[in-house]
């Protein structure tokens, strides 16, 4: 494969969808231990949990939570996209599905943001 063809192959919508899926999975994997740490506070240190929950009322934290919901939705829909690619014969419309997944993710994150604030 030539360099130009390799670069062209790596610049399409589906390639971008695959990268976003991988990066969202990595971000969620980084977040998960922090989530378990907070759950441990609920079990063993109620006062520290209450202080943490008060801290989470800040607008920047709410915005970060919205981004986390966006990442979760992107990752979920990206996984569905991969399942469709691997289990069905058709290939037409995959770019449209990738764009639809991004749009649905943005809508879900926006609805979460509106409900949080």
C-alpha cells in the first residue's frame, strides 16, 4: 500500500468512527477505577462521600459528567456499529450510521446536560 493510499484510507468517516470508538473506550477505562473509588467511599467513609458529592455540584463537574455520558453513548453506538459490520453482509450506509451514531450521542449528552442543570 502506498503512503498516499494509506493516508487516504486513514482519513475517512469510518476510520474516524473507529478512532473515536477506541478513544472513548480508553477514556471510560480510565474513569472506571475512579468510579469504584467513589463507590468504596459510600461503603466505608460516608462523611468523605458527602464532601465529594457536594464537590460534584460544581458546573465544571456537571460539564465533565455530560462529556462522560457522550463518551459512553459514542462507545455504545460504536460497538453496535462493529457488531453490524461483523455479523451482516451489507456495507452500504456505514458512513451514514457512523454519522447517525455521533448525532445520537450528541443529543443524548445534550439531554443529560439540560437535566443536570
